[in-house]
């Protein structure tokens, strides 16, 4: 019988001819934990009687959520992670290396056809390079670190066929925000999603990551895309692992197929306090903002910083706006420096902070004050997300955030492009 | 096991940031400390109001958002006996079972705030004492029942050293 990408990857990793709805125990190709989840996983690992890792070369910890440490308590948890990693001889990406979901693919740990779990909900990001990757909690991570396996319910898949060409000034972020607005925050719960069509195949891999990254915001387990020459090129020089590309069969069974024509899509904004509260930008245009933030595993990549720097080149941000930039990784940071992007952003008024999560999750580096409005390129705008439950977070593309930093109010980037 | 308690009602899409804010979870592994801040951004006095055994009752998509296991743990350490919701987000649901917090999928529209509830986990029955009605429950997948029976995933691994669903 024909299969979706998810059904194929679970069949290959469980040795069972698996279809949606089946429960399987599957072998994992890579597992990851970050500083918000790994400390608890270490506790669980010890309590489970864990001794050795199933394969130290397939385990990585990333210190990114609260890095460098702003507090003693956090420092103790970081120390716990460092000591564990040294003892178990697995990889640890320490402060300044970047956000986990940038690092795992960028450092070549995941290739097409892989099955990956990470103790972080946005692990679904690597679907953009044709891997099934999904978020789990700390105890599942501990079980995975010991056994190299995890149980899964093979998910149904919703297929999004995205045709047409995005207008200049409209980006993959606008598309995924629109889709989440339409499907709602639980429209794909327990399911995988596949994104196909001309609008996806013409996108650079960096832009595709933005879409897969946000699949969890509609409840999805994974945000899968097909392998193509762009993915192949993106991978070359990054990974020694052999890709095993997986394609959906043309007559595979989908629980739903949804068509989008992206050519008329306008810039979109997710309004407080849920990600699916999405409006066309025009409906919130001119709303004054106090803070603009470009970064995160959604939109802190080289491409994103490049788009922002083109808009900001030779200009100054509005005097009453704070503009924070967090490159997604050290390597993105270095590339952006070499291209002069960082110079441009800093000259325009940006405060550049260490690659990592800080502002996104409210641990440090840009906690807003009561009643303030933040426009951010992140993937979540929950109340309190950035560290203050009385602030208002709006989500948009890097182009929209850069344009709005210039004017001090929510601004359509098409006027600057 | 028979659980008894008062219902505390919440709406749809209660995310893990509301259950336990990110600003706390990075600071400590002391779950008793985290428990004091459970649901704080939605109801600042929630922890003071609840008594041992009380239940969180919510609409759809409870526990959406991050993968933080601190969310079910903070609820468990606040001595909430179980969470009832019309539906749960996937990662939260797994985490709850793994950490031994009972989660029950059922039609919660028949429960109002402060209703007295009894939940029989073995039989899978929710009884609303205040309204004298029985509410049917969506059964757990077999694998989860086996993990819960062992007392959570930690004890499952302690016992078997690996996954064992035979
Ligand atoms: S950047 Fe934000 S969403 Fe991404 S991993 Fe870090 S905290 Fe999570």
C-alpha cells in the first residue's frame, strides 16, 4: 500500500509495515536536549538506572535557553549538564554556539530519512530537510538516551499544497502564519503535516525551516517536506551521514489535503496572545511598538538577517524603539559579520545579543515592561512568553520587524522593498 | 484508584507557559518550588485556592506549547489529582503519563467550576457528584496503560531496562 513520508520513515525505523494509527517502537538516529529540559532528563536517566548512552555520537545537549547564565540557579543546571556530558562523552554545545534547532541541522547531525527526537517542542524544524523529527519531554528523552528507541503512534498526515509565487516583501513566515490562522492552534494535533508545491520548492532551505519550525503551533507532530537539489546542496559540506531521502507515494492516504495559492498573500501578523490569532498586517498597521526582535529558531538565520539589513541599510531605527537581534548560531553570526550585515544592523541601532534563545522565552536579554508592545520574529506570542504577562507580543516576518523598527509602528515591509 | 476533588475550570488552548512560566522553569529542579507558580499567569492566587485532590478541568488542546515536563510535574506537585480536558496536546499528554499524572480526555462541558468530581481511573469513569451525572472517558492507548501501570516511564525502565510492551 502507498505511504506518506511519516508512514515510510516509521516503517523503516521500526521494521514493521506501519500505517497511520499503528503503535511502533522505533530506532532513533539522533536525540537532543537543551538547558530547559536536559537537567530533568539527567535526573530521569539516573533514576531509571541508566549507565551508558545507547550511542554517544548520537546524543547532543545544547545550552541555549538561558545562555550565558543570568542566575545562580541556572548556572547550577548548566554545570550539571556539562558534568554529565563530560562523563558520558557526548556532544555539548555550550553558550554562544546558538539555538538548538539551528545547530542540529547546521552541524550535520540530521539528514533526510532520519528519525530524530529532541526535548524541545520545535524539534519539528528538521522536517524541512526531509527528516521526521519531533519534540518529547525529559523522561522520554532519558529513555531514548538509554535505549536509542521510543514508542510512537504513527500519525495521520495533512498535506498542504502551496502553489504560486510569493510577492516581494512576503515571506515563508507570512505563509505559515496564514496557515496556522486558518487551521487553528489544535487543527493538526497528533498529526504530521507535509508541505509541497511550487511555493515550497522555489524557497531556499532557510525559509523552509521557518515553516517546519511552526508546524507545532497548529499541534502537529512534524512539518515534513520533500528532498530536492536545494536540500542536497544545503547538506553538502555539513554532514558525513548518508541521506536516505523519503518521498510520499502519489496515492498515499491523507486525512486532509488543503490548497493554497500564495500569489495574493499579504504580510501577516499574529496578534496577542495566541499564535493562531492571525490578521493581515493591514488590520494592525501603524500600531506603535516599543521593542522589535529578530532572532530565534524560526527567523534568526542568515537569510533573515540579510533581509533585515537591506531594509535598514543607511537608516536609523525610530528613537523610541529598542531593537534586539540574536543570530541563530555562532556560524550565522560569523557569516553575517563577514557580509557586513552585523555592521549595518548595529549602525541602524540594533542591540546584538549572544546567539541563543533568551528574549524568545523570557529568560533574559530583553524582557518587556507592563503594557509594552513587542514585534518579534519568534514562533510564540503567549502571555508571559517574553517574561512579562502584561506585555503584548505580535509575530511577523523579519522584513516586517525591520520595517517597523524604522518607523516605530507596525509597518508593511513592501514600502521598503 | 478513586480520585475525589473540586473542579477548577479553565478554557481552551491552555499552554505550558501558563501552566508554568518559562521564567521559573530554568531556575530550579525543585518541583515543590515550581508548584507554587502553577497557573499563575492565568490566576495569580491559584496555588493558594487549591486543596489536595482538586482537579483541573479544561477545554480543548490542554498543554499546548513547549515540551517542558515541568508542566505536568508542577501540577502533580501542587497536589492536583488529575487533569480533565476535552482534548490534550500531544507532548503534554505523553509527559503526563510518563511522570504519572493522570490525564483524562472527556466531554468537560458537563462540568462547571467548583463541581465535586469522582474519577475512577481503573474503570475509566468520571462521576460529577454535584450534577449526578456520569461522563464517558476516551480510553488510553494500550502502551500508555502499561506505562501507567508500572507507575510511569521511569519505573517502567527500572523494571524492564528498556521498553517492554509484550
Ligand atoms: S528560540 Fe525560542 S522557540 Fe526556538 S528553541 Fe529557543 S526558546 Fe524555543
